């Protein structure tokens, strides 16, 4: 694997990386055409079209519901907004305790803070998913009644164990699926286990539009309330598919509107992307499997595998650096960056996915030993779908060369 004739960039050599592993997906031409048409007609607001059949946002919501197999989707301006709306929909009050991952992106505790609630951080396991035993323990200790769980970087806990805890404590379960498009547990799509699922369409995600979010539910009342919280007023709810008129008439003036609607241009960009998700997933899975086969087994790399029930989207790869000091691990990241393969370590350099950095929540002071141990040397590699199998071979070669260099220091 190691090409001994090649000098690394740090030694004055040339990079062999001619791609950007983090470059975001371009919008398919059909999405560009729809967006340009909406803009040139001046129809950027989702409620501007006269009927729901003409609204790109309403049609996107219907398509996403059909794709996932749920009754309702509500478009929002971000996943953070979708989660904030979800907390309001289920009746969170200031001071309420919300069970959530100690290892996730800071958008999640931020949403809990936004609702003036209090996160209860649950430990993450070696594969960066929520530890169901600790969930049970924290639910018992705190009496918290709501679980907002992230499938961080697409990692899925033992869902049977999580659902048993949800049932045991009668938790209201909200799923953060920002990183879990087309991800299944025992053949069931993530986002359909809880009362509400929230997806992100920010650019690095499976569906990509710069910003945006999708809120899904099978509960008619939760859908009705979300539409109103997102900012539907008067009888604009008639421009959604599948809402219950009696429910809407009853709730219409009881719920504030937080102006978190999706806009038509976002829906335009997303319209052709749903049917491409499976194709993109196949590319991710092929790339991931090849790279895994080329670097797994290296003495400094540990790649925890998902449980057999999980069918993953594989758009990123995480691995633990083992047998390296902090200094050498940081050096590895620096030298990889010089080679043209940027990565991060979750538990280092004030990373926003390290709960100890969330100083706006009290829980950032806690000593969560399992989570700390599992993020301390955890590397995060983005593998966007424009990358090829050849690119995976190059990444693997660079990994081997850089680790050899680090070990020789
Ligand atoms: C795990 C996770 N959840 C939620 C979000 C929030 O998504 P958005 O940027 O659409 O609000 C992010 C953002 O990257 C995330 O990483």
C-alpha cells in the first residue's frame, strides 16, 4: 500500500489528492430550473401559489411523506427549527428536562435551550450512538419525559433496547435524523420510530439545499400544530395536503407562528433529490465499503461497525485513532490536511460536537467518561457522493503513508 518513492507534502512533496472530499452536492439541473422559474415569476413564498397543487413546498412535503411512508411532512427553514417546533408541539415548558445525546452537534442542545428546557445528556457508546442503558438510568434518575435523540453521523443505537426504554418510561420520542437519510433498522426507516422525525436539508446533508428542514409525523394533531408553529396563519393551511380541516379550524388561533417556513426556492432545489437518494446511498455504500477494506486492520485505526440490523447511508466515515498520543493524533490531522484530506477529531480543539464546549448548558460541566473516551481520538471523514472508487484508493494510500510518517517520528 505504501508508495515509498513519494515524499509527503510536509517533506516538500506533491499532494496526490486532486479532489475535495468535503465539496457539497450541486443542485440537479431540474432543481435549478424550478428555482429560477420560481424566482423569475416572483413566487418565492410557499403560500403565494393559488392552490396547493401549484406549491413546490406542498408537493415536496407530499413526496417526502410518500418516500418515508408517513402521513405528514412539514417543510421548515432548518432542522433546528423542525426540532424546536417538535418540542413546542409536544408541550415542552420552560425548565422541563429533555433526554438527549452527549455526543451530537451543538444545534441539538441549542434547540433545547431555545425552548428554555434543560438537556439531560446521555452517554454515547463506542460506535457514537446513544447508550440505551444510560438512557434508562437517566430517565429513572431525572423523571424526564421527552427524548430528543440524534443519529449522529448516521450511527444507530440498538433500537429495540431504546424503544424498550421509551416504552418503560412512557417517553415522547423525537428523532433527529439530520444525518440519517435512507437509514433503516430491521427494514424500518429511521424517523418513523418516534412521534416526530426531523431532517436537515443543509448543504452537507443527504438532501441538500443550503438550508432547510423536514418535520415528519403520523399524528394528525402534531402535524396541524407544526404547520401553525412554522408560520401558517388565517386559512393558509388549506395550501397543505392531508390536513384535517376540523382540527385546523379549532387550532388556528391558539398557536403562535414562529416564521420557520420552508421557502419555494428551497423546495425547488430539493424536488428532484428525493428520487436520487437511493442512487446516492449506493455510491456512498460502495465507497465506504472499499475504503473500509483498505484501512481496516491498520494498527492505528479502529472502525466500530454498525449492528447487523442497521442499513446505513454511509456518507461519512468515523474511526478511532488508537495507539497514538494526543500530540501525534493532532499531527496526523495536520499532515492529512496538508495532503488535501481535511478531517476533524470530535474531542479536540473546541469542537462543536464535544459537549464540554456547550457552555450555555449546565450539563457541559458533567464528567461523562464513556462519551469523552469515545470522542477523544474519534476522526471524522466526509465522503461526498461525487467521490469515486479511485478516490477511495487514494485516500487509503494517503492514510497509510501519513500514519507511517507519524509512527516514524
Ligand atoms: C446532528 C445534527 N442535528 C441537527 C442539526 C441541525 O440542522 P440544521 O442546520 O438544518 O438546523 C445538525 C446540523 O448540522 C446536526 O449535525
